[in-house]
């Protein structure tokens, strides 16, 4: 059954967009038809992340306002066959998005695609609330392990609960194994328990994420820890009981310290 999944956060800059792009690519690579909707109106990023910069013709607002057909606004992602992007409008405002038409458009997309991932703007203001009115089937709430971010995630979870939407599932991003081991950082499990939310994924802080963004490519195309983390989340979304590695429990050997893994390019399906 098709699912619409809204990806939100309290604080901005926690990794929603890179997670949405790579999760979408992971799902599409596994043969699950997926659309990413960039709903960060005015501040789009998915076109760059997915290698579509300067190729966008029609966008989300055009499609919702019926200035084009939905298929005209759906762009094929060159970096990931099978993945489609509905880009955000660069010059529109959040208020230009008609919530009822948007909801209908998502229902239409659900007839043709298995997963509709919606990349939300940061915060709990109008743009975010508009998207909650689209009644997504699932909500992924992204946070980093720092206290300010966790506090804002809690606030976002309260707003989501007040709208009587499904309980958000938590993704904790940018975890540092060594800091957790030294008890200088909270683990994903502790954060999920504190927020009383189910854990959907834990993603390490990984320099390959930054490097892939620099290259306008996806980190799931590289052999790295973040890639494995996102592939696990994709499998969990699909209902598999994939265990959590529990970042912070791993002991780094001297050999790993001396010879860190050099990321190499791989295609996502190589490792399946
Ligand atoms: N796991 C990670 N390891 C290292 N860097 C990361 C990780 N996740 C995200 N980043 C860095 O954080 C930056 C911001 O990520 P991103 O744009 O996805 O955040 P966002 O939550 O969508 O921001 P906004 O709220 O502004 O939309 C990325 O460019 C990337 O360099
Ligand atoms: Mg973003």
C-alpha cells in the first residue's frame, strides 16, 4: 500500500533534506517507486542534491495550482533511475500552497507510487502546519543529539500530536560513536526514550555526507556508514525488523583508528 511520509524537524539544518534525498534513492534503488516532494517553498534544495539544478521547469506550486499536469512537474533524477522529484518553487511563498489541493495531489500520487517522501521546511510555523494538514500516513522527525535540537523536536512532536496525526518516528542524525562512549553525547535510544517516540533510525556523523553534497551527489553512492544507516531505515519503512547498531556501543580498534575506511564509489544495488 502506498504511503506518504513527511520528514520534519524542530530546529533547522539537522539533515532532513539529505536524509530525504538519500532515503528516496535507497527506496527507488530497491525497486520501490518513490517521489520526493520538496516542500521547502522558497528555499529548495532537493534539485541540487539530486543533480537537477537548472533543469527544473515546473514545480510544486505549478502542479498544485494546475498550471501544469502533475507528470509535467515530476522530474526524473539523473543520479537515481526510478526516483522522481517534485521540486519546490524558488520564488513562491508558503501561503501560495493550497492545503486541500496539496492533499488531493498526494492522494493522486499514491495511486502511482509506493512512497511519497515530503521534505518539510524547518520549524513549526505556517509551512510546517500546512504540510500536517496534508495528513501524511507517517511522520519522520529528525533531530541531532544536542539538547537544543531535542527540545525543539519535542515541541514539533507536540504540534504533530495536537493534529492527531500518526505518532512521529524518530531519526537521530550526526551521532558520534566516541562521544557517546565517553558519555559526552546522548545515544539515539536514550533520546527516543526521553521523547517517548519510536526510533526509526540512527545515522552517524559522517564526512562522506558533506563530501557528497559538495559533489552534488548522494552519499548512498559511496561506501560509508551513513549509507548503511539509510539503507537500514529504508528496510524498516518497508516493514523489516532490522536491528539497530546502537552507535556508541562500538569499540574502535587500533587498526580502524590507524586505517580509516576510504570511501569508494559504489552503485546502490551492488551491495544487495
Ligand atoms: N550524518 C551527517 N554527517 C555529516 N554531515 C551531515 C550529516 N547530516 C547532515 N549533514 C550536513 O548538514 C547539512 C545540512 O543538512 P540539510 O540541508 O539536509 O538539513 P535540513 O534539516 O534539511 O536543513 P533546513 O532545515 O535548512 O531545511 C548538509 O549539507 C550536510 O553537510
Ligand atoms: Mg532542508
